[in-house]
């Protein structure tokens, strides 16, 4: 007698030929399979969020596997697919393995041992997937449409511009575009133009020759050169200093680059994907962004919606993050009330905020279920008056890991990143109030005026009141 397995793997079960009999079902259950039978591909798609595994029966060829793989890929490719084929159909079994099935079993084999062994393999595959592959979610019809568009744009060579609010997945889309392009075997290099001082951006992008400036002891290949044969992703392109925009435009036109202090130009084969969360036309009007550069980079514009406008992505994303950050051997789940809250929330910080909320919930939850009290949103974005919190709140915050459940809705209770943001906000407001203009405020804060402008824009986008600084 084999003891029943404790771990249960929810598995979507699609068998166009026959339903599972009661005896077989019982055996599968003892092996640790929690059967979720589905009749159509549409049902399978709907169920992906709660499945650990997909089991399909192939009828003569691999076409069903291809369809299912398309679905799991648009959902995020960490859901392993097991194929059942007629006994002795070796050709089909091999073909299924080649097309990415993680295992193939004989369709009439329901033995507990076979299935238990097979399931023991599945989590390992998922663990590998966690390490090796980015799992991306495009489930909402709006996102599917965007993904489709990105795949088409990927086939062309022209520059693309990704537009969307903070944390919505601009870099993710840029990667998808690169991966779907004929350049996918080439490098993907990314630079956030807002995160660096001007002179460093120039050096990083275009490189320098030995002796180009004091301290240039060796030659340095810039990111453009490093991206040769692949894609360069410039995030927050609106933050690129004006004179570098001119240089960038020249590189895009000539497809050549000259290192700082260099004489010879180097041929380039690089595709540019730029991203911004700003309205570039407004930046053009304010003479902060070059119009000719805008025309050159925006031949294809891909707009990512805020998360609240693509409801269909919320739950699959949340489940994906649970799988990615949760325990390997157990599927943590949300209670219905928690699901409701996730769907109702307005997600001002978009996918990044959802990721934070799930990570926090995994720390706070009991390891099996995530309830509404485990969900801690980045609350202050929701408030119209994001008053900086006081010291007692901060000390409360340090112990939030061991807090009582009854604390969950304490409006004073905030997480660490909120605390950091809040003090940053406080410092910025104080500097602005006590100085004559923005450059003076920036100086006082010890950051560049550009960084200050960027930080202020981010706070403003999150709904924080920001007085206009000179
Ligand atoms: N479709 C998606 N599927 C899975 N994860 C996603 C998806 N979109 C975004 N994420 C995750 O959310 C986080 C933010 O995504 P990303 O960095 O691409 O956003 P962004 O728009 O570039 O943000 P920012 O405006 O701050 O630069 C990342 O951790 C990313 O992996
Ligand atoms: Mg980004």
C-alpha cells in the first residue's frame, strides 16, 4: 500500500478523447495530482492562474501542444506541460519532447508510481524556470493586443518607443520585443537615462579612447558597441540631456559611432528601443526634447496601459508572483476576499507595486493562504494628503513582521519603502520651501537638478502634491 502524497499539484487536465474514470481519478489523487478537468482551450486559458501543471492528451500530432504552449507563453512560461500519447507512439512522444513537453506518459498509464515520479520532476522544472526565464503575463485582451503588436514590430528594424506609466512594464515589453526579433541571439543592453549624471551617460553610451580625458587609462567600449548585433534599450529617454540627444540622433542617422577622443568611426548594427513615462510632445514644446529625435524614435509607438485599465492581468500577475517568490514545494493561494481586494485596488504603482504587495504578503501570510489582512498596499499614493509619517510610525514599521492581524488596517502602518519615499518627499519639500529656485534646492539636497526634476515628477505621478519650483 502506497501512502498518499501530502503535496497536491493542481493540474489542468485536457483530454479530448475521454473523461477520467473514478478509479483513475483516485489513483492520480493519491499520486498528488489535484485534477482540474477542462473541456476547451478557452477553459484552459482561464484556469492557468491556479494551475501548477498542464496535462494534455495528444491525438495523433503535436498541434494541441503547440496551441497550449502559445497560451502558457502568453501567460508566462513557467507552467510545465505534460503530454499523454498512445502507448508505443514513439515518434509522437519524441516530437512532443522536442516541442517542449516536460514529460510524455502513455495515455493509459494511471499508475501511482509513474505519476508520482513524474510530478517529482515538475517542481524542478518550475524552479529552473524561475532561475532562467523571465515569466511575463499578457492575459487581458488589451495586453494580448499589445503583445501581438510588439511581435509584429519586432520583425522590422526601425526604432520603437514604449510609452507607459511608472512600473507598468516598459522594460519587460522591450525585452519581449528583442526576444521576438531576428536579433534575439544578439545582446540586449539597457540604460536608464534618469539614473546617471550627464557625463557618465555619454561615456557609458559612446565609450572613450585611452587618454580621452584625465583618468581614461584604458579604452572603453560604450553600450552602443556592446549592443552590436542586438538591441539597446534607453529607459526614461526624456531625461537624456539635450546635447546628448543631438549626438544620439546622429548615431541613429549614420549608424556609426565615434568614441570620445576617437578619430575613427565604428559601424553599428543596433536597434534602439526607447521608453518614457512622460508626454514627449510636451517636452518638445518646453524645448527639453528634440523634435527630430522624437520623429526618429517614434516610428512605432507601443503604449502600455496602467494596470487598473487591464483588469484581466491582475490575478494572473499576482499568481505568477506567488509562484516566483513563494515556496517551491507548495502553492500558496489567495482567499476570495483577497482576490476581490486585488482586483478593486487602483494600482498607482502598477505591476511593480503588485509585485511588492505579493512579496510582502508572502512574508506576512501563514504559508498557505493569503488573506486580505496580508495585503499591504503602498498606501500613501492613494491619499490626497501624503503627510510624512511621524517617528512612532517608523518604529512600528520596524516590527511589522510580527504584527498582530488586527493591525492590518491601521492607517498608520506603512512599509519600509514607503517610509523611505516619505522621508525623501519630506526632504525635497523642505529644500524647495527653503530655497529660491530648483537648482538651489537640488544643491541643498546634494543631487543634480535633473535628478530633482525626475524625483518630483515621480512623486507627482503618484498623486503627491508638488508645488511648482522655479
Ligand atoms: N507583463 C508582465 N509580466 C510579468 N512581470 C511584469 C510584467 N510587466 C512588468 N512586470 C514586472 O514589474 C516590474 C516593473 O516592470 P518594468 O521595469 O518593465 O516597468 P517600467 O515601466 O520599465 O518601470 P519604470 O517606469 O519604473 O522604469 C518588473 O519587476 C517586471 O518584471
Ligand atoms: Mg523601466
